[in-house]
């Protein structure tokens, strides 16, 4: 299913040109036009899902398999030192295009990027409250 006003649907279906590095019936992987690092790519489903919560479980599994396969190829071909897989859901999490996508970001020593969060702290009591909230 394609959403007519979605830029990523248009890219995924080839209506807008992209630097495609992989394509099959359900996905297109493109190089990001505003890369964080050399080789930064996006996995785009061809069907429109706004975010992780709309993405069917079988598609979610396929995204991870594509991420693993593509990251392995990129590690070999681009000689990167590490990898970030980034997937944002909702404005507060940094999502700017509301079509599910996963960023594949090759990392290089001293690449100047800081894609990590600042660890906070939580007491055992706080952790227990959250654990119960999630599991009960």
C-alpha cells in the first residue's frame, strides 16, 4: 500500500530517483542524502507504515535481516569500524518522516559523530516500579 503524499513511498517505489543499493519486492535501501557518515543508508519498506507500531511483525523481522546483511557488506566494502542501527518513532524520538525506516550508519574512528545518549541513573526501587508497570 502506497500513501500518495509520502516522500518515502515515492522514493521506495522509484517515483523519485535515489542512490539505491538494494531492492526487492518489499524494500528499497538507499543512501541518505544527508549522511551522518560515509555510507549512511536507509531501509525503506515499499508499503506505508508510519512507525514501528504499524509495522507488521514479519516485516520487522525482515528489516533486521536486511540490516544485518547490508551492514556486513558495508563493513567489508567501506572498512568501517562499527555500526549504528537507528530507528526513531514519534517526534519526541526524532522521527521527521512518518514512514517507517531504519538508518544504517557506518562508524569510523574519529568520524565526529555522537549518536549515543547520555546515560542517566535509576535506583533499584525505580527499576522495580518500571519493571512491574511493564510486566503486570
